[in-house]
C-alpha cells in the first residue's frame, strides 16, 4: 500500500478502548501451533484443527513433523526447525502438509522462535491455506492496480468523512496531492465546491448502506478554478467481513464534455422542437394580427418571458421603409405575450398602437441594421434604450428585466419589423444559441407575416372597391320598406363578389337585385361592379325580368369567362305583385302574416355567363305586410350541414313578420353566418307597405 493510501488512525480510538475486530484474519483462517524444543506440539488452536483436520486432543504432545508432514519431507522440515530454533531467524514459505483425511494441501507458514519468562524456547508456527492467501493477495494486487491506474477519481473516507486515501486520478481532479487530502474533511479539500449536499448524502450512505449512483455534481476545484466542471459521483458504504462500517468509498468521473455535448444536443433538440412547433402554428391564416400572435405564442415561454411582434408602420401600409442613421422608427405593435398585467407587459406597446422609437433605441438599431441586438445582462443604464419612454423604462426595471434580445423580421430582402424578447423570470441570460433560435423563428414567421401583409393590403383594396360599388343606403321607394347588409369575407379568405341593389323604376315600381360573382379578390369585385352597372342601366328600360337576365348573361359571357348567380325581382305596389327571375341563385324566402315562411318555388335557371338557355319569369303575390328575403349562399352554407337543413333554419328565424327589418337582418347574420364559412354575405329584405 502506497503512502497516499496508508490508513489514518482515527482520533480518539485509543481513548475509547477496544473496538470491534476486523474480519480479515477470519477470512484467512490463520492457525497457531506452538512446538517445544523437541518438536512436540504444546499448543493447538481451533483454526489448526480446521486446517489440518486433527483435534487438539489428537495433536497435543505429538511430533508435529510426523503428524503433519509427508515422510519424504521430514528431514527437510527437521533442518528448517533446527535453524529457526538455533538462529532465532524466522522462516516463511509454502509447504505441502498432510491432512488427517489423507489429502495433501499447500499451506503458507510463518515460523519464529519464542522465549518465555523462564528462558524456555519454543517455536511458533502461523499457518494458512495457501490458495486462500494467494486469492487475497491477487485481490489486493488487482485492487491496487485498478485504484492506481483508474481514470476515475477514487477516494476512501472514514466514518467522520475525512479522507483516508485517494488515487492519482482524484489528485488530478482536485488539483491537490494525496498528502493534502489525508485526514481532512471535504470542505477543507474542496473550498470552491458546495460540499454540504455531498456530506449529507455520504452520511445517508453510512447510515443506510444504500449507495448513491451517478449523482451529477457541478462546480470548480483547485485544478481549474476558473471553469465549471461536471462530475458523476457515486458513493458506497465500506464494510469488513464482519459487517463493521469502515467508511465511504467515492468514485468521481469528469463528464464535463459529455455533459456539455448532452446540453448542446438537448438545446438542438429543443430548438428543432420549437421550430417544428412554429412551422405548424405560425401562418395558419392570412390574418396579419393573428399571424403575429402565433409568433409571440411560440416564443413565450420557450424563449422569453415577454415577446412583442412589431412592424414598421410604413410596412403595414404597404410601403417600403429604410431608416437613416438619425431617423426614428415609427412602429406598430401587433402582438404582446403573455397577456397578463405584469409591469413588463404594461411597458410594451398596446397591440394596434403606433409608437415612435428614437434613433438611439435598440429596436430602432435592430430594424435599421437588419441585425440582432443582444444585451445578455441588462443594467439600469440600458433600460432607456430598450423602452419607448422613461415611464416604460421604470416599469421594466421594476419587472426585473435582466436580459434583452431583438431580432429583425426580414422577408424577401425587406425588413418588416422586429421580434422583441425579454426575460424577467427565467434567470438564464440570452446567449448565442437563443439568438440562433430567435433568428430562425423570425425568418420563418416573417415570410408568413409578409404574406398576410400583402394579402391584407390586397383585400383592403378589393374591399374598398367593392364597398364603393355597393349602395351605401337603399333608396326610398314607393310601397316598400327595405333593409340590407353586406358582410365581407373573413380575413382568412379574399373579398368576394356578392352584391345587392334597389333600383327605383317608373310608375312606383322597384327592382330588387341580389347576386354573387364566382371567385374572389379584385377581379370578382370588378366583375360585380360591371354587372351592377349593367343592371342599373337595363332596369329603367322596363324589361321583363327574364329578358333582363338574358342581357346580363351576354354581358357576363364577355367578361373573361366570369360566372355569376342572380335573382332579379320587380315589385309593383299597385298590382301587389312581384315578377321574379332566377339565374342559378338560391330562392328568396317570402314571409306573410298568419302563414308559415316559405321559399319561393322558382325555376332555378343557370348562372349568368353559361349562355344558351332561356330564363323564366314567375309572378308572386306580394301584399302589404309581406316580406321578401334575398340572400347569397355565404349566409346559409356550412361545411358540416346540408343546404336543406340550413334553409329550414333560415325559415325558422323568420317567425315574426312584425319584427323590424333591421333587427331581422342582424338576427340572420348573427345566427346563420357560420364562423367556418369564409364567404361574403349580401342580404336584402323588402316589406310591402300600403300606398298613401
């Protein structure tokens, strides 16, 4: 055993008196035999009985050589015995002995001369089975070599958790020689490490015998005081053959590189998971605000505690924007997460609001340079450059903002705005890995935001065009009360080509029109405008409704293969009738007091633009108090109900002929227009009145 491994006497053991014996001698089974000068056995231990097979009664008084040695070895044994007795020098070695059962076995001997107080001389022989001795020697040699050459740090601590021995690997890990370990507690040897939890676990192992396996420990030692390391530590209770607790064995392996690789792999896995989540969640619609909210939702809490998505105001309006070094950034906030009432959230701009950020602000620097801006550790002097105002800076300070990151939103080579990230609760500062992840999120989201931006601009253009082509208020006509609604398509779909019209005619008559151009966008809106113009031009000619639809059919056929459906009706208050023709449109509903609502039974006809088929005119009664309800398919169609079900539902809502028409319009839109039906709705209700 090396000096570094030499056991240390536990302080106070001598004062305590006898302690429990160890078990090594019991494992060896050392036999004691005492011979007098003639070679006769005078003392015979129980272990000798077990080793040689003879009881004390059989052995005492016998010549040891004749009892225990084969005849051919008696002369040699006699010489060895005589040399020990004459010279007083001990002899040790292995020798074959004869067992009582007749077998021969090798025994390891230690022979020495004894002298009693009367001057009498004796010979003491200590013997053990050589195979047992060799096995223990091999075990010790193996243990020594493994301890010395192990790449893992190994240590033995006594029951008071003081170092007893350490191997060279642990010397290197701790940066101290073995001599500076021995006899000292953990806290003295490892002052840079938090040793209290380790000592608590070691005491638990001493008390219970349950080992601690692969417990990660992070900290620093004198070997590398400037850098954190990660070790895997295991603790085992040491006991001898009799169960005496000798202390604790510790195994320490430096796994810094593996831990770093594991952290990097986990970071990469997390990044991929966030990116995959972003790909699935961002851009589910073409609604600009919702797309921005989806980006903010992905960023919180995975990447930040507070996330804001801001666009340059000029970009929202559809114009390119470049900032000079001294120009401020006018930014429109689109989304802020989380949606709580924390001070950090209150410091952010409200969604929909615009704010002016001076040239020295970090978000201005971000959108001007098209580069990420990172402040890992925010100081008080950084807050004014992050916040839009001194009041907002105070809110951020009270919220505990300690790390800040802004990355630009860039799509198709244009800077749209910035993704603004703050950490107040997460104690870790933003690092380069976070910058990479934020850039990836921003790059993916920017394309979706740009698509939504262009779509919204195009949709607003089409909607403006469409609204400009529709009547703002139906004109007052003879014998009719009229109410109407136009509801554009939802933000996830383009503007459609639905329209309605109320056209006063000669003789107190009124033309009522509802139509739907197939398709969407500016093209559909433009086609709708041309058909409405054609209708308002043809209606004053007093044409039969079927003939008027034939003219519209020819007009539609000339408009780049456009197709539209249309219902055209002419109300005559004097005849109390309506003449109606249908071009592939849904039938109007008629409501009469005292009778159930009904769908008019009209020939369906074909849509405008198909050509070659004549239309039919049907005359229906329309007395004062009666109502006609014209609508487009966006009001009643859904993906999960049949059209017949929806039309029955429409009729069920028309149960009160006395209800004000405006209220009826609101009721139908509120109740029938299904959220998943992203289509325009045109609604026109006419109620016949008594002539003055």
